[in-house]
């Protein structure tokens, strides 16, 4: 970040805007347009003109209604003419500033970044309306292959096996909230959260209950969807290995893993993790999906296991620019840089986010490489003990 912007971060009070702004016509009108864009863009693909219009309108709204962000933009003398020129805010700024268009009385939830207990977490404030947009983005962005099969007896997976605590135990986790949406929309009474939260805040996985749930899914013979962090998968896989247990989940079962070890446990390359999932759970690697998201965003990117290079893509209402840390400019095709995300679903916070992750640019997608050097450890997989 350049010096003027850094000074703006240090000096910004982050005072909230007026109490009833959520009902203002500009926000209401924008939200209606955004929801329509989410609704139609899933089937029609990328619509550049609509994204450009919405992004520039949202920038103006956030410039007026988000005091902390306005100070940053003023320090940078920002006058963007295109959505890719909208000033980004580093995720670390969410630790120090209240980067929100919502007043305190409007905030009904807050998502925290997940890091070690010694580190101050980021804070992404949400209202009831903001969470509604978050849910629209989650449901609209889920890959087709993670949805129940069309024409099935019902529209649900028979079982979702979720390797995290439930929402009531982890109310500040955006990942758990996302999994809660999955279960509510696609699950049945047989769908289970198999984790818990210890007294010190660490996430625990009930290994015996998880193994029993897998065993029941196998005996039942209907496809299951397993959801969890890389860390939680490793706990389960190591437990199964200790008893030399191997399962064959029913044909059509899927796994979703959200990555991350960050030096807190035994880590393996992604290809090895997926090989172990196939070996111990019987889910073919072609049916193992990866998700990329964070508490500061409202949209998620998913990869496609059908390709040799697993490229992540965001849905049409979020765009990625891979930027050189040295020059601040977009890198060329095949080059490496920092991930900048422009997320229209971040209506009441900041649309333009600078992450601490490195990726290789590939068209509209990106190959995720991991955390940039010197970036602090974080990620939902840090939570389990």
C-alpha cells in the first residue's frame, strides 16, 4: 500500500454513516438490480456491461456511505474510470477499521477471519439484508455438480457430512454460515455437523461420529456430500488410516474441501490429499471440488476437477485481477501476482479487496498458489486443534 493510503488507514476513525441508510433508495435500487443480475447471469454467463455499470454505481455508494473507505480513496486521489481501477482495500485493513456502510444498530452479525488466537481478526459486519445478499451469492455460485442431481426423487442430498461445528457454536465463521446454507437448502434430517468448539475456541472433529456417519452413508447406498477444510479432512483420514478403514461412498458422492494447513498440522499437497480422500472415502478425485473464499468477501470461487490445471473461477458478479506486487499493474497471461477481487455482493462493506494470496493468471480464472511470503497465517483450517 502506498504511504498516503497507509496514513489514511492509521488516521481514519471509521465512524458509521446514518442509522437508516439501508432503506435509502440508492441502496434499495442497487440491491434489486444486483439480485436480478445474480438470477440471470448464472444461465447467461458473463455480462461485462452490466457488471461494469453495477461496479461503478456501487463504488459511488460506498464512497459516500463508508467513511473509512472514503478516507482511503481520498488519500489515493482515486478517480476510477473502470471497475478494475476502483481502489482495493487489503484484508488486513478489516482488522483495524470498521469498513462498513452499516451503523451499529443495523449490524446483526459479524464474520471474523480465522487465524491464530494471538492475532486480531478481521471484521466483516452484516445486516439482515446483507446476509440475504450473501445467501443469494452462495446459492447462485454453487457449481452444478455440487447440487443434487436434476430429476432425482427430491431436490436434496440424502446426507451432508459437514466436518465443522454448527452455526450456533461458530456464529462468526463465514465458512460455517456457508455450510449452514448448504444444509438448509440441500440437506435432510440425516445431514450432520460433525465438529464442535472447544473452550479455547479451537475446532474439534468428532472422529468416531464422522466415521460412523460415513459408514451409515455407505450402507444406505445413496450419494453423500462431504464438506470440510483440508485440516479437518486430514484429521478424519489419519483416523481412518490408524484403523486401516476404507469406505466406498455411493456412486455420485462428492467432496468439497476449502484448503489450508498453515503450519498447524501435518500438511500434504492438494493432489495427495485428494488421493487419500479417494482411498479412504471412495470418492473419485474427479468428484472432489475446492472452494476459495474468505470472511471479507461475500462470493466464493470454485475450481473444476475436470481439468488438468485446477483453475478457480468466481461467479459473474465477482471478478478477479491478478496484480504485480511490484508495479501494481495486472500481470500478463501465465504470470504470478496477488489476487484482487471485485465482489458486487459486498454491498455494505467494500467491493474491491486485495487478498494476501498469490495466483497465476489464466483467462477469467486463476491457479491458486497460496499465501504470499510474510503474510500472516490465516484460513478456516487454522481453527481445528
